[in-house]
DNA sequence: AGAGAAAATTCATTCGGATGAATCTGACAT
DNA sequence: ATGTCAGATTCATCCGAATGAATTTTCTCT
C-alpha cells in the first residue's frame, strides 16, 4: 500500500480528464489541496502531476496553477512530399513559424555528410520556431549550402514559404530523402523555448530534403515537443 | 545559484559519460556518496539520475546500484519493406522475440478500421516481446483477421519468422502501408516488461501491413523503449 | 480613476529524515 | 561443493518543512 502511492492520484486525474469530469482549460486544485484530499504528501502529488505533464495531459504553470491541457496532439505526416504547413493546416490549426537566427558557418560534420559537401564548406544555418495556435511545437535548425543558397533564411523569411523560396532559387520540386526520429529528455533551454515542463521529452527529427534527381539540398534537425505531436507515414507513394 | 542545482550534477555526469571518464558498465557512486561529493541533497542527486535514466545514459537498478548504460541505441529502419529481424541484425545485435500470449478476440474499433473488417469480426491478438542482446526493447500486439489467419500466432512461433508465416498462408510478399509514431510516458507495467526505469518514456508505433495490392493483413501496436531506439526512414523506395 | 506598491497565491527547488524493497555478501551448516 | 539465512548495501517511496520565483490580486496614494 505504501508503494507507488502517487500513481493512484495520477490515474485518478488521468481518468477524470479522459472521461470529461475535468475538461480542457480547467484549473486543477492546488498541490496542497490535492495532497489533503488524497491524504498523501505534496511531493507525491507533484510526482503525479509531473507524470501527467510529461504526457501533455496537463500544463503546469508556475505562479498561476495547473490546467488541463487544451491543445490536442497534432498529427504531422512525414513522406516524400513532406511540407510542414500543408501537413498541419488541414487540422484546423493556425501554423506560423518565425525566424530566430540566421548565420553562415562552417558545416558541422553531420551536415557535410548529409549534403555531400567538402570538409570545411560553408553553410547557412537558420533557426526557426514553429507555433500551432500560438503554442510552440517545434524548434529547429536547417542547413543549406552557402554557395548555392547564400541568403536562404532571409528569402524564406520574406517569401513566407519554403517551397516558394526553393522556387526562387530555380528549384520547382523537392522531396524528402531521409528522416530519422529519436526521443530524449529536453535540454532546459529547449523546454523553455517550447514553453513546456522540463520533464516533457522531445522528439528529434533529422531529415534530408533533395531535388527529385537525388541531390541533397537541405539538412534539418527539428526538436518537437513529444507531448504535442504524433507522426504518421504513408509508404505507398509519400 | 540555488535554482536548478540538480542540473549541475546531471551535466557533470553526462559529460563524464560522453568523454569516457565513465565507461559502459561502470558503477556510479551511491546516491549518498554523490550527494556528499557535490554538496547537495540526495533528492537532487536522484533528480539528476532520473534525468539521465530517461535518456538511457544510465540504468538504475534497485538494490544493486546505478550503472552507465552499456547498450547503444538501436537503429530501426521503417519503410515499405519493414522487417524487424532484417533491419536490426546488420547492427551486430542478436534479436530474439518471444510470444507472450495469443488470443482470439472481437476486434477493437481501431483494428476493425485498419483491417477493413465488419464490426464485431473476430481477430487473433498475439502479444510478443522483442529482445536485442537479451535486453527487451519492444513489446507489442499484432492483430490478424481470425478468419483468414486462424492460427497465426502459433504458426509464427513455430516457423520463427513473420515472412515465413505469411508464406505458409500463401502470401509471398507484403509491404508496410502505414505507420504512426508518438511518445508518451510508460505505464508502470510496460516499464516493468521492458525492464526500464519508470520515467523513461515509450514510443508507440502503430502500423498496418498489407499485401502488395493494398489489402491490409495486419495491424500492430508496438511499444518501444524510447531510450533504446532510433527510427529512420528512406523515402526513395522503402 | 489610474498607477504603482504590497500582499497573497501558487508552483519550483532544496533539504533532512524515515521506512520499505530488492539485491548482494558472507558465515554457517550440511 | 552446495544450499540457507542473516545482515549490509543500495535504491524506492514517502513525509514534513523551508525558501525562492512567477503571477495575480488587492490596496494605497495621487
């Protein structure tokens, strides 16, 4: 009985949310109140709340309170024709993305390999943050060969779309060549950027886009909030 | 200085592992010793260790101690020709899988939809656990239409390979039709089955396999230990 | 009213301490 | 050698308490 006490309250709250007894946006009782009601220590309450936050079921905000998450999980389709905006918009989600920084740097090893560049080649690194309904869902870095796409980040920022930007460089089509996904704990700065609880893991999605003839044109590494996204893949065509 | 004290020891240990000062299999000092050495409370030490365990960098074992993880992350390639064994073996990993249970049940809603069955149709549910070098990495349920594949689980267990089993049913080829991936916290029983720390999240991979002409033949839902796996996808052919 | 300061709320982090559970070690008897 | 059991070690869980930080609410003064 003494063991795994905190799972009781976690499961109770989880049930309340699923069944609708607690609905999206509702504020939960304070930690102290929950501790009293369930007759357990506040630390066990915190443990339970942390577990729920990791699943994205609730959102814990310091100084304000704890709330039932109101944003459902986004579905992001990965395939040959992976297009961030087009894939998220159909879900009735307002997707925006913002340029955080742009720089010209010597390509890191992985980028050199991914883009088939010579060691020491320069690339442009643009860092963007993606929001769905004003809530950050992903933050990522994209690398382009600096010689071929000298001002990619700036143009992308003006044109507002990756597809358009490629077109302005004379590339009318591009396809996803390779994708890799893994999960890890969020670094504290990532958690801050994504406005998520420090214990929510992130999904790291590394990808290579290429022209239809197979020439790689971009290498990206996007950090997704694991609680807010769901990836799908169709293997027929893409 | 008082804030986020525990991240200091987390980062220190993480560095020690990455740099090789601590190597695979090494036992870490006990919680108490670490607390003394870093001049912080044991609870902060635990918090740091939990964070490292979530990333799969260390493995915490009650009554034994805490050890640097010795199993590297597996890479599992998802594509049109997704075959568990063939995709993992090239990495020098001894992959085995074991039937945990087999049953004949009324198809759950999602399965009905995935396999295009009539409501109330029966399916076989086989639960298998997959081990890589004797370490569990995944546990999953696979559903097959009971009419067409009445004894799938049993045959699969005898023949030792999914491909062979399908062949015995007259299916010489099959392809991955659809895959979806998301992350969530592990349920306590899943954590136990996968022999992982309760705080390590899992990746839920739902898939539909089909014959080349597009007829769905199986629906699976596999729970992967998020710390031990890494998914990749090639979008050219599969 | 309106602006700004003070107070109250609420979560964040940390510490110390206690008990339980799993595992290993070593003494002991067979 | 082998098996058993007591004790030590180590992590797991829990509680209570204090201080700090972020936010909201209330009050005060102009």
